[in-house]
């Protein structure tokens, strides 16, 4: 009997790394049988892994066609970040109005996780950097905003996973540090400016014209 949870996690982790590290090109077809052969598991486990990746928006599942590496567009990226700048500017002002030592401590603890992931080159680094913004919304006490922002962050994290230039994640983490300093100082104007500049920098770090080398699953996962 196959250890399904472990094997599914291995498949999800391997495919995620291949996408994050730009070894699988957006639009690449992920054939179930090829993946099953590569990992030495059943197609059922591959299907479970692909479904999980689809939930994370790294993969799209198309009826009668199969699974493909997701393909965010330039226009989608611009729209997502435009909406985020609008929402998160007001969120930042609200955070400053109600800032407490406990909220700042929570953000600093999250930033420590970000730094640890960056140091280890963990594939969760982009997810953690995005979750910083969701954490701010949660700490602000606005559940509706937190849910909307979670969806937007999920979409922009996928875009960043696909297209972010090397080193951009490190800059994002450093900008989080400066933002929290402004929040702690209760400097709303500076904090809002830093948040908007931060989101603009993330958008500008995307390289949609980059050549990604391989459509070949076996080569990309090697």
C-alpha cells in the first residue's frame, strides 16, 4: 500500500520547486502518466497532487485537456497590484490608528519566519512574504478585508513565483522591516508611502519576458 500522504507531498514539493525555480515553463502540460512514471507512484496520487497544486493556483485543471502550469498574464498582474495598493493603503492607516505592542510583536515574529525561509532558500519564502500582508489585515480585526486580501495575495504570490527576478524576495523582506518601524513609530504617512512603494517594487520586479528553459517534465524535475 502506497504511503499516499507522503508521496503526494513529495510530488507537490517537487513540482512547486520546479515552478518556483523557473524549471517548468508556464503553460507546460503536466501529463499524469509521465509524472506517475517519474515518481514511481499511481496516477491516483499524481491526480491528488495536481488537485492540491490547483488549489494553490500553481496549476490549472482543464476538462478533457488535463493539467497545466498556470499562466498569469501581464494585465492580471497589473490589476492585482493596483487593487492591492488601494486596499492596503487604507489598511495601513487603520493599523497605525490601532497599533499595539502585541500586534507589532506578531508582525516581527512573522518577519523572523520570512528571514529563516530566505536563509534556507525555502520555496515557502514567497508565500510567507505574501502572508505578512494578510497578517496585517487579520491583526486589524477586519475579517472581510483579510479574506479579500488573502485571495489577492494568493494571485500575486503565484505571479511572483512565476516571474520574480532573483533577489527580489530579499528586498521585499527588507521593506517589511522598514514598514514595521514606521508602524511602531505611529507615522501613518510614512507607513502608507512605504507600503505603496513596496507593492510597486514587487510589481516592477516581475520579468514577464524572461526565457524559461524547459517544457520537459523529466528534465525539469531532474
